[in-house]
């Protein structure tokens, strides 16, 4: 018997605020987290802006581990996990640690260790390298392992590095772990830190906007790299009700698919993405008319936004025109493996607050993108069901469904 | 809950590219390990290792442009091909089945990412190739394999440390059990390159790092470290009824599995043993079988000074009196530790063991400590009438995974 899975806590580390409240308030105000890049040298690039989390100090979020022995994505992840547990009213020392687990998504793992290693290799100084080049600390799995180590959770533990859909893949995995009874508590989300490999790579792909990210706008120029983390607390419904916990939303289900078409270009008819959306709705027992809001992947590149629009129409038919869809990447930039986790947090809170965030910087409609993108102003509306989309390199598509919790 | 069948297996390793050849090599005690000096110019000394030296991807992946695939993706895509081809999957049937892919890896594309990054450090960011960038994402190998074979279902990459391959198989098992998918190709891949060798060498975990005899001998009283390996191994997992309806052979069934974490990251011996024992215990419970029903064990042991002893204690702790009579093998003695691929390789060979009735020995295991809790571990291969096997996979930093596989009654 599958168990129903609910979200009882939300933690966010973002360029527009730490914690659910601050993040949500900034999001509703349409604040931008894009600023000049400080953590790396961008002098050889044609643009110098990014969605960096400025002034983040890890120590307040740590009780057991030493934050200096891990990378920035892990530090973000631990902070978001601590916020999420606080938000859920859970003390990690009081939960059944053996049946509590962690599932995290990431695009890059902890790239700063690899970059320092590379600097040593290039300089011929590898024999003098210290812990800054420890490649065990580079590994993506350390993100979930560090969160679990910090919280003392000895159950299911995995990092799912499915690039820009990683957060959704991780939440889907956590959802299954609870639904099937393998786990009684999951911290699930995604984390990524700013890094020179994706910054350079997206630049070389011509996918980066120099100043402003304007998803679905006719004059959109691309995405802007960002960083951050979000973690959700997932529990079986019975546990949350027994604790008398506030339930932010229920996870209805998910759809995952692969284009099996091209590494960096989405399927030209949006087939794989539409399959993920359709499967997510079917698994959640709902149809297109039931969806109140879609959190778009919406990177701001010419091709993503056009193809996502096609895919939404393919999955939603006529209902596509009646369903608000927005991209918070207009404010945060693309936070990579954290993006869909942060967007899952948005869907969760939106259901509770009955408000949806805007697509900011929207000036001129694109005839090829003709849906309701909630331009420039957050909107009040009845949010009963929210869909969160994320698509990744390698053709991996994902769609999660969050529902207002009803007994 | 659906039952989960293994209907195909594919392996690319330092001991060959067919499970029969690899199993025969294991049973003869042949090793795929050799001294590797190619990193000396970077300051990483000679080590014993098991690279796939004669890997010819064109043999497995003919007729199409291989340029977009890096070595990691080529290894994975080749092993997936071998797993699929034995049972006659066509691209049409794979698409109609919405076959998925679950790929486990520890270091993943670290060499591709490193080369990309080092190139930009030396020649500036303008020199970077967008084609190479596509392979720097950690799910690139899974994406490339899906494109090559037309795998349009769930496409997931798992990283959990050295347990990733077995974890990916457990992950896929649950997706099939719950009806999310009918067919998933699952397993692991690891590339042998400067980066993992450097990481292990600098941590003093390689065999011979302290001037000892450089040979990885699991459970040996004087074991002194592991040898890094390379390769890929994948199994085709299917809903049992779906496989039978399609007329595909059921090689074995996945009966149960579990993953746990030692939250001390391997630093605390007691927590470490407890986490390993818990994985075995939950896997048996998940499989609905008792310790006495386990006929043999494929141990994770790789020659590591601390981890091997802990695993032996954990087996004894989880299986009780059965441990003293349990036939044990540890194939990392011959392949080296293929990390993210190792659990999948162990599983494939354990299925061969069950089907052929011969369990490989552990070469050079001529001395174990007094009171060693797995007394059946020894250097000789043995005939075995076995139906149910246990696979252990343990990472050096706290991840534990155990899986129960059985021949179909």
C-alpha cells in the first residue's frame, strides 16, 4: 500500500534571501538576485553578471560537522536542510535517524576542489597540493552525505546529479522512498555553487544573457548562471497529521522521461517534455484543467522557452492558454541543480499562500510564446495544484505535481 | 508489488567483455591488474590498477559517430549494448516499452570536466569546445547511452560513492516493483584516470602505498589497500510478467535490497559496522528471506585495511551463525575496485555463480586473522549448489548497499 506524501518544511538559500519567509517576500516583490560576479574571474568573458549568493556564512547552520571540510554546495545544502527541519518543527536529534534519509540533486557537485586540483596540475605543483584539492570532497554524493552526517540521518542517501532537472529527480526519489515505506522522513532538494566550468560552458554555447534574463520575452538573450539550494521535508501524511504539523502541500506524483534525442537541444516538438507532464498528471489522478499554476523551466534561452511552450501546449491542449506559467529564473538566474528544488519550494508555498510569482523583465511578447506568463507582477489566484517542470542536458525531463492538502 | 527479473547482463572489464569469460577468469584466479605508470609525469606514482586496456568501442558501437561520447559514455553505452543485445531488443521495442536507464558512478565524468577546465586555464575560456562542455554534466553518460539506444523512459544518474552501481540497481528495482516502469537498464560505470588515482593515492588507500607488497587481497591479515579498476556493467531489469510475456529469458530475480549511511563517513568503526549490518538486515527483510537461506556472498572487500574487517563483522552481525558457514567471494581481488561499477559487476558475477555452480575464490588469501568471522573465505574456487546470493557494496565514506538475488524457482 503506497503512503501519501506531504511537504511539512521548506528551506531556501538564494540570491534573494535565506529561508522561506525572506525568499518568498523577495519573490513576491519581484526582486532580482543578479549582480556582478565576485567569486570568479570573469575578465575573459563578455559578461560579468550572475546570481551569486552574497555574504553567506555557513557556521550558524552547523552543529556537528566542520563546514570548512566540505564545498559550498554542501554548505548551502546543510543550511537549507536546517531551515527546512526548523520550518517543519522537527528536531533532527529526536527523529528516528535510521529511517530518515536525504536525496539531493546537483549539476556540478563541489567543483571548487576540482578547480584547485586543475590549477595544481597546470602549475605542476600537485605534490604540494593540500586539502583544497581533495577530490573525494569534489564528489557529488558528498552533498547528500554531508547533510545526513550533519543531521545524523542513517537511512536512504543519494545525490542524483541529473543536471538542471536534478532537484526534481531527487524529490521524486524521496517521494518514492516515503510512499513505499522505505523511509519515514526525507530531506529532498538540490544544491549548486557558482563554478567556472558551467559558466564557461554556457558562455561557449552562446546561452548566456549579458545583463538581464527575460524568459518568454521576444528579446530574450539567454540564461544567467546562479547558485543556491532548497530542501523540502517530506513525510508520510499520517506522521504529519499525528504531529499536528502544518502541511504545506501534498506531492501528487511525478513524471520523468528522456528525449533520447540530443545532449543539449530539446526535442523539436517537445515530445519528451510533454510526456513527463502528461505522466505526472496521470500519476496524480488529475487532468490539465486541474492545474492552477505551472512553474516553468523557463531558462530564458531562445530555444528552451519556445520548446517548453510547445510542450506545454502538447500536454495541456486548450487548457494551456488558461493556466498561468512563470519563470523565477528571471530573478534568480539558473541555479542549476538547485533550480527545480527551489521551484518545488515555490510551488509548495504558492499553494499555501494562493499567490504565484511573476516572470520579471517581461517587455515584449513573442508570437511563438503565447501563454499567460504572469508578466512582471506576482498574482493572487486559487492555487490548488501546481506543476513544476525541469529539463536537463542529456534530454532528461521531469515534472512534479504538488496539490493542496485535503484529508 | 511487481517482481523484478534480470533478463540481460553486459560487462566491459579488465578481464573481458562477456560475463562467461570474466567468471571463468575469476574461477581460475586470474587478475586484470597490472602496474600503471602513466601518471608519473603528474607526480602520481606507479600503482597496481585494472584499466580496460584493449577497449575498442567500435566493436560494440559500430556505424555511428562516436566523437560526441567521452570514454565514460563509451564504456557505459557499450555495456548497455551488451546487456540488451543478448535478448534481441530492437530500438522499436525499447521505445514502445519506454525503457529507462539508471546509471551509478562515483567519479563520473571527472576526467572530462578536469580536461575541460584545465584547457580553459591554459588557453582561456574562448578555447573551450561546446561539444566537450555537454559531457561535463554528471549525467552525460546516461544521456549519451539513452540517445544511442533510444531509451526514452526515466533517465537517472546516481552518485552515492563506490556503492552507486548497486544503488542504481536497487533504485531501478523499486521503480519496477511499484509499476513506474516495466524495463530499466541499470548498473554502473567508472573510468580509470588521473583524478581517482590521485584521490586514493593521496589518502593512502592504495595497496602498496606504504611500501608493502602491492597486491589487493581482501580479508588478508596483512592487506594494505585497494587497486583502482575500470569498467562498466549493466543489467536489464524488467517486470517479471512483462519479461515472460515478451518471451525473454529470466536469468535471475532481484529479491530485495537496502541502502544505508554511516553518518560518521567511515570514521567511527562501530557506526560503520552498524550501517553495513543494517543494510544487510533490511535487504533480507525486503527479500523475505532469513540468514540461513543465503547460499553465498559477494563481498565488497577490496583489500582496505579498515573496511574489509568491518564488513566481515557486519556480515557476522547481520547473519548470525550463518556467517561461519557462508561461502564468500571478493572479486575486487582480481578486478580491482571499479568503484561505481563494482556493485553491478559483483551482481553479474554472482548470477553467473548461481547459474554455473562455481564460486570464485579470493586469490592469495592464505592468511586471515585468528577468529575471523567469515572462515569460508579462501583462495580456492568451489563447486556450489546455490540459489540465493547476497551482494554487499560498501563505500569508503559511509555508504552501504546490500542486495539479494535469486534464481527463479
